[in-house]
């Protein structure tokens, strides 16, 4: 669905150098701190910025060769975009109908009613959650096979996030669609994504299956003495702590079996990000 190969984009104080792939039938997450390059990568995929090197394919074609029909198969939600607050949902229906030949008005209205989005109310009077759900529904209701979503759950409460994630799970049920999504809320990605790319300083520093990360990764909590005696072959990164050292490993079971006296915490997206980015790679 999406393939970025050694894509580079130079700015005055930042450089993107990124390769990633989104496969059909999968939800892929892009994670990392603010300023890491997530939004730049999304804009490059959508051909909103001109890249300096590398190649990007979307739906099997170079992203600058997509036809109108190809572009209609892509649904987009960007963190800095949205509908005019002076319009109502009824006002945007003819706009969407004119933009997308496969826009499904019946499905759109049904989903708006299902998720309690009023049709007559001005969008500026919507809650943050209502605006977010409206953007996602709009991206889904024109036959899109690929959703590209930059921080769609930002600013939402737990109930609104749950409703939006339910929307995305329903979208994936057909099996031939894909989603590329970024979010700062790790629990959203842990329950939604099949695989994760971590980006920092414009570069991909980790790619892993979500199940593998949650099941096989771990954080070792070590005193300085324990750290000195540790077999570090399976250590990915370490971070100095007040008590000693935290070490990230993708071989949690190895250390559980060979070092029964040390504290080992289960891996999570937040823990992996913290140690991979704030610690030192091994």
C-alpha cells in the first residue's frame, strides 16, 4: 500500500531519511517524540512536499503519478486540517459528493448518526471528539483503501478515543484495506496496530511487530553491580537511572531464565520510546 525507500528531505535544521512499508490488510503505526519527523513523512507520502532523494510508492505507483481515481482510494486525516467551523455536516455532504465519485452519502449519514454527530449544528460548536470523528468518517466514506492519519486521537478523552478506534477497527474488517497512523497515546496503538516504526531525528530507529514488542521485549532494572555482571549481547539500549541502569531487551525470556534475581518489567511502547530515545544504544 505504501513504500518509502531511503526518502530524504532537507530543511535548515532537520533532515528526514526514512524507509518504511505499509502492507495490505495491516495497520502500521509511526511513533516518536515531537519533531521526530512523523508529519514530514506523512506529507512526503501524500506528495505535499517535494523530496530530495529516494522513492515513494502508494497503491503500487509512484506517489507523483497517481490518477484522480487512485487519489480517491486514499483517506487522509492530518493534525492541522479540518472543515470550516461555519459549515454544518449537511453543508459538507455536497462538497464531499463533488470531490469523490464513490462518496457514499447513505453510509456517511448513518455513521454520523451512530456516533452522535449532529447534521444541522455548526462544526465550530462541536466538541473536539465530534470534530475528530467527523474527519475520520469523511475519510472512510468514499471507497478509500488506505487511510493516512496523523494524530487523529489528539486531545480526545478516553470515551471519544474508544469510539474513534472502533471506527477504525470496523474499517479494517474487509481485510483488503490498510492504515498508517501516528499517535502520542501508546495504548491506542498497542490495541490497534499490527506493526510499529519508531522515528527519531528523521530516521527510523526501530521496526517491530506490535505483538512481539509487547510479548518479548522487556526492561531490566539493574543496580550498577548487576549491570557490570550482565551478558549484554541482547541489550538494545540503556538509560542511567537514580537506582542504577534500565536496559531494554528484545529477549526478555533469556534474562528471566539466566538472571532470576533481577527485576524485569514487561515491554510497552512508552518504555521502548523512553529508553531507545533518551538512553544510549548498545
